[in-house]
């Protein structure tokens, strides 16, 4: 038998990209369960829609780009993008919202840039930002969690009803009955009320905020699992959450009637999902451990700034996209100190 | 107890060491032919001292070092030289290189051995010369000639001597077997090294997956009451890398681009220490070493005492290889070893392990997926590099950036490629980038030299041209001066005395010219008159005028002639 001639190393760890992606999928499970528990079947339907359309778009793109279809479909990256997108949009958004979203994510944000590994922006966040700007009404109509409309989970739309809302979108009675503003929106468009008054008077905060806290806790669980399984490192999430907590504490301490308290910033909205699942996307974020910290700080600060003084209630997508732009620059200035060097190199290099 | 430090990153691949430790070291068969490459390490190849047809004895020096970084080669057995020339050798690219081939006679007849049992009384330089003459090179990995490292005491202060017994690569157990069976040889070797370097600390670094070797060494150290610290380090590849072991044991980093001796440390492998003992105390040059034969394509997986120059095929047969199952043949460990296509190549001084792997054991890696910069490589890199970034730079041929990210501090340990979930052959990319940069530098140097030469030539040509121009000018000036002088002389002569002969000639010519002109004019006039043309009167006047001038010229000539005669 002819012996094969290969470069070292001759062994490798059974460690594959699809395994990494599978772990990420597994880590989104708590959030999916929490969303379904509090908001009904919507998220699950969105998830199926997003996954199907994303895989389809991925296959078409691979075919057009003359790449092996099965080989790349198996890596699971399209699925991860689809699921993050599906879990980020309102559970009862019309079906075409999520389909346009996966088209944007897979075709425009990923394959037009050269496919997996080459996209400068997080595909799910590109899609989310595009949807938010293009369809602000659909994208901000979250239905109320069951704790606000009834005693039990049964108060939510049943599965056929959910399907009807998403696919036909004509049942205004159902939609009007169930949709409402999210806590962040309420805090943003508060009229002349102080933070305290908002908390007291608006049921989504006074009674319903625990639904959002529960969902954030579920994302946190998934994130901790990923850190434990060494899929992601603690750097970016830790930096992002700390800076967000720090900034919101500072402002809240200075003027509690005008600014939301730090626990709202951490526990409501997309903070936890962004910290553990978006700010840790290896492709589009900074890569070295120090870089991840800088990246996380940037995202956390931008989220606070845009939430507080911008015109959108939540800011994760914009913060991530802005920091994606800065990631290559951060990478050049956050090299670790290599063995045997007194200090780390800085800058781009070249032109010695 | 010495404090233990740690190094960044590292991996823990399956050890696969058990299978070759079941039996003691076994003597490998004497092959019919021994192939001895003249170069078995970095530096210069040795120069042969023998010719084809010579008979040699076991231990006879057959090639001597040429230059500083070079090692002598000895006949591993007695026999005759049958060939000196190119042969396939262990090389990452499967190249051939000059070798001496010995046909063994089976007598194993030793040359007279020259032990130096009283080495402590000897001059250190003489002892180092003896070790150099024994052809000892580092048996751990790179095969660096040992005498150079032992000579470091002259211009460096060596505080710490580290004996590398980590043997961190999977599969390899050659050092482990040596430590279990011959701890005293190792300790005697260490004593000789310590005598030469006079370190204040001696540390042996050994991974905790070798309990038997640890026990053997510890007992031997205790029995001899030697001031040696045996430091057990956790099993984590690449703890046996020189720089990593130094960091583990001392917490010191060797600065990029410098050698351990610059921070007062010298590292030697346990195998090298035993070889030094044999060279000094027994007078035996380096002609054999311990090689681990392992891999699931072999029937007997164990350590062999092998003569340098023994072809792999002889060893594989002796270990009952199943060639139908052998898929990949590796010299060295699975992390840094080189794959071998031709099993006729010989064992050299740095061959610590031969792995005859089956397909299941070392399958071809699946096709590479795109890099998603997951950073797992960064977490395991023992040099604290950013392998993911280096990969992009190597792939994009952005070599300046690769250098800026300290590409040349990569030790090619393979930890990054081992953990890469996308199965990217990262080390191969780095080797490519390094060789491209080296080539580029060589090209640049060549270009710079060529430019210098060209500029020097241009300057020389310009200078010569200028000198020529100068000479030409000088000559022209001289010529002009000469001409002026001559002219002046001629004028002086003219003024003094007219040449009568020339004057006469002139007058004669003038007269004849006048005559010719007159004749032509007359002809023209005649012609005109015959044809009855206008303007004959003008012609007539001309003829008349010419007649007068011709007469005058004639007259002048006549007069002159008359005067002369």
C-alpha cells in the first residue's frame, strides 16, 4: 500500500465546526422554551419558518456559487443564524418578516461577502436591523406575556390561532387583543412620567416584567453552558454586561426619575442574548481575548447610549453592527504579548 | 521542592504510550547495510574520511565535522564502505542527501576505545573536544551538536542546567524506557555536563505520566546523593518544548531571537546525557540510540536499541509489520513528526520514534472548512500567538502582517491544528509563510547586492568615461597647441622666403585656366552665331574680356619663367 505523505500534526481532536454549531443550537433551547412559555407558540413557528427559509437560501447560494451543498449545509451555521433571528423578532410578526430576514441574513450579509467565515457583519443582526428600519410596526409589536392577560398559559393564542395570525395576519381582533409595547418601549415613550410612575402605572412593567427577566435568565443559562463547554470565552459577555451595568447604575444613581435602573438594562430586551450569542460570534467580532473585552465594552456602551438617547427602544443590533465595523481595527491593537516578547505588538504591521 | 510555573495553552492528545512500554528495550538486528547521512541536524554536513572500498571498524570515525555547527559520524558496525553518494534520508520533503553506505561484516569488531574515566582531572576544552569527536548531537529533537552547548560556560554564566525528560509527544517512550532501565547512565552523563557548565541548580523536568521512570530516577538520585531536583510537571503537550519546559520549571521566558544560555539556562535531553556518559566513561561514540517502534500496523510495539544508519524497513520487519494495514509511516511523534514515503531511509541521531499507523489510527484529515476565527487555536498556542490571524495573513500572502503578529515565534508544535474544528492544516500554512518570507528576504538580499554591484559598475564606467574624456581633451589641446605652433612657424617661413617654384606653378595653372575659359567662351559664341540666337553681343564682350585676361596670365607666366631662367 502506498504511504501517504502529509504535514504534521498527524492527529487531530474530534472537534468539528458542526459540533460547535450544534452546541450553540442546544444553548438556545432554554430561551426558546422560555419564549414559548411566556408568549405562546409564535416563537416556535417563527423558528421553523426561519430555519426552513435559511437552509433553502443557503442551498441556493451554495449552488450558485458552485460550492458543495451538503458539505456546507452540514456545518449548521445557517441554522444558528436563522434561530437567533427567529428568537429576536416578535413572536407574532407576519411570516414574510422572518423570511425577508433570513434572505437578508443568508444571501446579503453572508454569501455576498464570501460565505461562512468571510462576513464582516453578524448576519442575524444585519437582518434584524434591516427589518427594524423597514417594518417598524411589525417589528415592535410584541404580544403580551400570558401573565398580563390571564392566569395561565391557556390565555395565549392556541397553536392554530397562532398559525393564523402569522400567516394570514387578518385577525385584527386577536392582534389588538394581544399586542403591546415592550418594557423598553414603555420606558422610552413614557410621556412626562418619571421612571417610578412608569413602573407603577404600566402593567407591562409592574406585572409583566418578570416574563422578560425569565427570558433573559434563559439566555444566560445557555451562555453559561457555552462557556462551560468552551465554545465561547467569558471575555465579551462579561465586558459587555459589566459596562452596561456600570453606565446604567451611574446614570440611575444621578437621576433615578429619568433613567431606567440597571436591572432593567440587563434583564430586559436583547442584552443577554446579545452578550452570549451575538457579541461572541467569532466571525464578525474581535478575535483575541483582549480584543473581545474591548469589543464587549464597545457594545455595552453603545447599547446604553442608543437606548437612552437614540430613537430606537432597543439597540443591540445597531451596537453590534457598529462594533463589527471596528473589529478589524480592535484586532490590530489587541494582540497578546507573545512568548519571549517584552510587550505586545500594536498596529497593522507592514511598512517596517 | 521547586515551585512549578505554567505556560500558556497546550493540549492533551491521547497519549498512546502504553502499547510500546510492555517489554524492555530490545536489541535491533544488525542490518546488512548501514546508511549514514553526512548531515543529520542543522549546520554543515560532515566531511567523509573514508573512500569506497575501505574497511572500517565499529566506532571508527568515518566523517569529521566541517565548521562550528557540525558533528562527526562513526561507523556503527565493522564492514566495508560500498558507496558514498546520494540516498533517500529522513526529510520533510522526501529529498536525497549525501550518505556513506557500509556493508556490515557481522563481526562487530570494535576499534580501540578511548575512555576518559579521569575526566575531572582533564582540561575542560580537552573534554569538550572528546565529546565533539564522539559525534554527540541532541537526541531530543533538533540534533544540535552538543559540544557547542557545553562550551557555553565560556562566555555565559550558566545558573541552571535543565535536563529535559518531559517526552511530551504522544506515542514516544524512548526516553521513558531509557530512564526506567538506565537511570545511572543518565545521572553519570548529567555529572559530566555539570562538571563542564558548573551550574548552581540542576533540574530534571519530567511529565507525570511516567511514574516508573520517575521512581527509577528518584531512587538513583537518592542512592548517589546528587544535588538534582526532579520536577514532575503535569502532562500537557508541548511541555517538552525547550522554551516551554524552561517556563514551566523557572518561570523565565527566553526572549524572542535569543538562546536559553542568554538567561543562564542550558537544556539537555536525557538521551544526550546518557550518550555523553557512554562517550566519556566507556569511550563509545554515538553509534546507536533508542527508538520507539509503535503504531497498530506493527506486531511488536516496543523500544529498540538501534544502530544509527539502520534502514526503517529492517526495523519494521523485525517488529513484524503488517504492510497491508500500514497507512501512514511517521518519524517522530504524531504532533511534529514527518511522514515518510520510503521505508528504506535510515535511522539518524534524532530518530526517537517510528509510528507505523493504520488508517483508523491516523486517518487522513477531512476536507478543511472555512476558518470562523473561533479562537480555539489561540487558547492552546504555547507561544501566545493569534494562530487564527496568522492563518488569514498566510493565506492572503500578507507576510508583513504575519511577521508583525510574530509568525517567527511559532514553534510549529501543531497544537492549533490539533484543536481546529475546521480541520485547517494551520502549521502547513505557517511553514509556507515562513519559507516565503525567507525566500523573499534572500531575494531582497540578492537584489540589494546586485544593485550595489550594478551601481558600483555604473560609477566605475562613469569614472572611466570621464577620465577618457579628460585625456581626449588634453590630447586635443596638445594637438591644437602643436598645430598653432606649426602654423606660426610656417608663417614665419613664408614671411622670410617665398617659394619660387610654387609661384611659377600657380601662374602656369592660372594661365591654363584662362585659356580653357576663353576656349569655352569662343565655342559658345560660335555656336550662338551659327544658330542666330540673341545676346551674342554679350558673349562677344565676355570673349574679349577673357582674351585679355588670358593674355595677361600668359604674360605673367612668361615673365616669371623668364625671370627664373
